C-alpha cells in the first residue's frame, strides 16, 4: 500500500472521529434535556402521587366503614331475627340453633365493647341466657335418652361377680375392667359435643356457676339416681330370691344368685335376717335388714362405680383428675345414700345387740365388715379416679 493511500485512510478516520464527537456531543445534550424534562415531570407528579395515595386510603377507609356499618346493622337485627329460633329451642334443628347462638354471641361482643348501655345489649343477653338454658335442658334430655336403669340380667350378673381380693392388687381400674353399659358412640359424642360447646360459650351469662358446671350437675343428678334405682332393684331381686313366688318369673329360677343366698335354710344361726323379728327394735326404722343382702349390694355398688369411672373417661366431661374425683364422689355420695343409711342402722342395731349381751347377733355386722374390707381398695381407687 502506498503512502498516499495511507494518508487518505488516516484522513477518513480523522473525519469519522470528528463526526462521532459531534454526534456524541449532540446526543449528550439531548439526553441531558430529556433527564431534565423527566425530573421536571417527576417533581410535578409527586403531589399527584400523594393525592392518589390519599385517595386510595380514603377508598379503603370508606369500604371498611361500609362493611363495619353493615356489620353493626346486622348486630342490631340479630335479636329480632333470631328471637323465635332461640325461644323454640334446639329440639328440632340443633345445628341451626347453635349457629344462632354463635351469631348472638358475636353481637354481644360488639355491644359489650362499644355500647353496653344499649337496650339491644340487654335483649341479646336475655336471649343468650334463654338459649343456654334450652341447651342445658337438651343436654338433660340426651342424658335421659342415653341412660336408663339396668336390666335384671345385668344386675344378676353383677351380683354373681366376685369382688377382687384385697391382697391381689391395688384395686385400680385397668383396661380389662368391664364396662357394664353398652352406650352407642353417637350418643356419647352428642353429649360430649354439647357439653364442650356450652363450656366454651358461657362468657356472657351472669350465673354463679358456669355452664360446664351446670352440665356436670345434670350428669351427676342423672347418674346418681340411676345408681340408686339399680341398688333398689338389686335388693328387690334378692328379696324375691328369698321368697320366690309363681309369678316372679326368672327371679325364682335356681342359680341366678350366689349359692349362699338361695334359701334361708342355708344361713348360719345368729344372723339378723328380719328386723321385725328382733326384739326391742323400732320396726319403723327400716322394713327389712339383711346383712348378707347388704354385703352383696355393696359389691354391686363397687361395680357400678367402676362403670361410672370408665363412662366418665369416655365422655371427657371434666377438665382435670381433681374434677373427676369431685364428680365421682358426688355420684357415690348421693347414689349410695340409702345403702349407707342402712349400714348406719345395721351398726346401731349391732350396738344394741351388744348392750343386750346378744353377741351372736354381731355376726351380721362381721359379714358387712368383711365386705367393706374386700371392696375398700376398689372403692378408694374409683373415688380417686384411677
């Protein structure tokens, strides 16, 4: 390549460089103007952006106010719309009734926080109390529907069962302990659900006792009465076995009771069988006092209380073992009041026999004391909810 060509290339490159510098300078100036224009627009848009944010906040606030106002209006309509449902009670549609109660509870929470002096608050409080009372009665009705006195066959089987030996263990209830009553799971689930619901939704009731305690009281009343009736029936069966009649049906069949109570002829002399035959004793104290029958009834009582412990564990009505102990003790105390009173009468009779130097009569008391010794561990274990 000649020097002339080289100079021409250099001249072209120099010319291109000058053009590039010129274009770069022009572009830089245009970009600066664009940036300045954008900055100017941005400065002008900042107030608009703030206004838009404020408008959006106002829009959200208005929507929130609208929703809250609608909710407040619904709270004010709650009492009027649900009054008939609450007063009718949960007898037909329990789910519908519980939803109505929850809606009333939400309305009560609003009025209690914002306007407890409002007349609607008093109205809703009254409806809520009425509803909880209806649920208590429904719970009581479920109890009566679920539980009933035991049949003669079950009671006879309990009388035939032996009480665990005191030396064989501590008397605690194990997984092998038999549950006497066959209660359907759906009934138990209904009782458990209703009791739990009332326990969790009681904060707006001005009562000295909580609703959960009310359920426990209903349960205790029902179960202790059943125990009392079952024990009464046990004594009737024992008396029928001693005095069989042609119309006594299955009770007069031989072998339905333990052998030692099939007939009077097998009893040892000196026992107190009939209090009307004992001199110097007021016949009005009791119709009949039979220490052997009494001992058998004590054994049945332990079996019934073991059944109560298992049933209470299935229902899960109590929140702690201490509550279970209190409930079981109340059931035992009231349900066995008759048989315990009879034991007091028997003891008083033995003291009188001792005072008359009729020591052979004390053998009846020894039968009862032996039974108490045999059942003591089982009974204490049940009352401790173990």
